[in-house]
C-alpha cells in the first residue's frame, strides 16, 4: 500500500500541557503500569504452574491477562515517557504501529470475552455436557478465532487510513494514535471513511456487547435451577465477567458508535480502557474467585498474596 503524505512525525498534545500535572500523572501512570504488569503476569504464572486451574475458564483467563499485558505495553510506556520528559512526538510509522496493535489487541479481547461468556454458559446451563462441549480443541479454536477476528478488524481499520494523504498540521489532540483524531489531519473528505470506521469498530463493539448481555441474561435466568452454593459460585464468576465486560465495552461503544468527531471526554475514556481496565482485571478476577486466590496462596505464599 502506497503512503502519500507530507508528514513524517506527529505531535501528541497528551493529557495536559501543565508541567506540574504532567509529573503527577507520570507517577500515577507508572504505578498503574507496574500494577498491570505484576497482576497480569502473576495470573499467567499461577495458571501455568497450578495443577488445580486446568479448566477452560482459566485458559481463557490466562489469555486475557496476556492480551492485557501487551495492550497496556502498547500505550503506557510511551505515555509515561512523554509525561516525564514533556516531549510528545511520535514517528509516522510508530503511530501506525500503535494504531494497528491497539485495535488488534482490543478486537481480540472483545472476541475473547465472548468466548469466555460461552464457556460460562455451557458450565452453568449444561454442566453435564461441559467436558464434552468444551474439549481442548474447541478451546484452541475459540482462541484462534479471537486472535484472527482482532487481526482482521485491525487490518480493516489501518487500511482505511494508511494510504491517505496527511498534508499537515501534524498535531494530534490525544495521547495515543487513534482513528478519529487521525482522520481530522487528513486533507481529503473523510465522511465516508468515518462511516466505514464506525461500521467496523462501532458495529463490532455493539454487536459483541449485546451478545454478551444476552448470554449472561440466559445464565442468570438459569440460576434458579441450581443449589444455593451453586448460585453463589456462579454469581461470583459471572459478576467478575460482567464487570470486566462493562468496563471494556462502554467506553468503546461511546467512542466508536458515532460519526468521526472527537470530544474532550474521549481522552479520559481512552485512559480507562487502555490503562485502567488492564490494571483492574487481575483484581476483579482474583478477589471474586476463591480457586484463583487459593492457588496463588499455595504457589506464592499466603503472606505475599495477603
């Protein structure tokens, strides 16, 4: 694909231009990134080394933590460095790489959450057939489909913008390279392109979110057939999943299911699903999952986990 533009780098306006606020945000986001790395890597290692966490649910959870680790690493280190040094420039190629990787991992995570919801549906609504339906090769196929779906989504997003001319200015009113802020810098009519971006990103977010809500509605309706202990365990697991789904999809839907315009609230929402959500996921899943907590205590020591 031929690149046609006069821009070799972009200037990111970031979250603030105030030096004092930048230092405060630097310390805060550095802490967030450390917690994200430690929490998600701890989950991955716990599931990998534990002999009791062998169900498909934990395979999907380890995959989610892996995606969160990479997704956070795409945006957080650059943001942290920019806040510390106060220089918010990014090369054209790295900007396109950040755009592609962010949508690739974000799309893959959306499809993975759908696979996790299907796993919980089978476990709660069809427990006698769980091991038959969720065989290892089925889990592998669901994981592959999640990654492939995210890859195709990202390829479509990048292909709609990469070959277009950026004639300047080269200032992006954001802290990351994303579709709508970049569309404002293209020196051709982007109305149709904006609709394509909305149809791709917004349609995927909305459709997957509605499917997830339907699946969890069916699961919650079926809880009346379970014992008291079964309902407690199922509600704990589903509650964690629903919390993660809301945190991930609500900002995504707000940003991408509208025409190609930017609003001031876009930056805080982008911070939430690119920085905050990957940090919160390990806490959400471990604090509400006794099996995961017990496995961590056995492997890493009760005092350390406490």
